[in-house]
C-alpha cells in the first residue's frame, strides 16, 4: 500500500481503480449509484480514504455465520431474529455469543419459563456450534439468567444489569421469545429493550 492510502485524504479515481484492480468506469459507476460516497470537484471525482474503507468493509463477505454477524454488529446494538427451528436458534445464539466473546463482552442468556430448553441442552448445542461454554462459564463471562414468572425481558435485563454492571465489560444478552408472542408484541418488547439500552 502506498503512502496515499495512509491518511484520510481525497483520492482520485485512477488511484482507487489501480489499488482495487478494477477499471475507472467501475469506480465512476459505484459513485453514480451512490454505493461509494464521493465529491465532484470541477470535472474530477474524489473519494475520501475513510469512505473507501467503509465501502470495502461493507462488501466483505464471510462464509461463516459468526463472520457475518461480526461485521454486522455495532456496540451498542440490538437485533430481532427469527429462526425456523430450535437448532437454528441455538446456532444463532452461539454465533452471537462468539462475536461478543471476541469483542470482550460479558455474555448472558436469559431463560424464561416458556423457553423450553434446558441449560444442559443449550450448553451442548452451543459447544457443538463452536462456543467454549465451559471455559466462559469458568471465567465468569457467560451466565444463564432465569427470568421470573410474569417478568418482561426489560425488567429481567434491568435486574441483571444492576448486578453485573460493575465488571466494566459490554453485556451481550440473548432472549428467546415465547412461541405464543405475536410479532407486534415482540416488536413492542424489543422497542422497550432498545430504549433501556439507549439510556445506559
């Protein structure tokens, strides 16, 4: 990489096309389509190095679920995901927690009365999906938290946060929605969680 790419400066199209080994026409097309943010100064198009780096990061693709999630999450963030099977749900949870582990977070799996999965089953499924459950639990970085009967997720999170916040780590939390909760109710509860996280 040459020195032109070491600062957040304005780069011209030939520099970028040479660096990426694509034609100038391709760069112009990306700019016209709005995919690559640019400035038009007179007759020349300029692109900030930081905009190019963000464009490239968005285009990176990982073949693994963990890799895809790693590039997707920002901290703080929240996501509502739907899985067709409990096996897929366990894989999503394991991948989510692997990203949280890499980012130095404390991991918490909340178990409601309606979850239907035993802690031992979750441990086994997550180990099979590549999450080192035993080690993380021994280090105090993974906890299973039982929700109280008739307790909403935000109330359970508030209770857990007050107990665990002094660790100084970000907290990566996963809730499973009960099968009986419809989409509108799930979105309503997600908004409450989002509001609580934003306040913290």
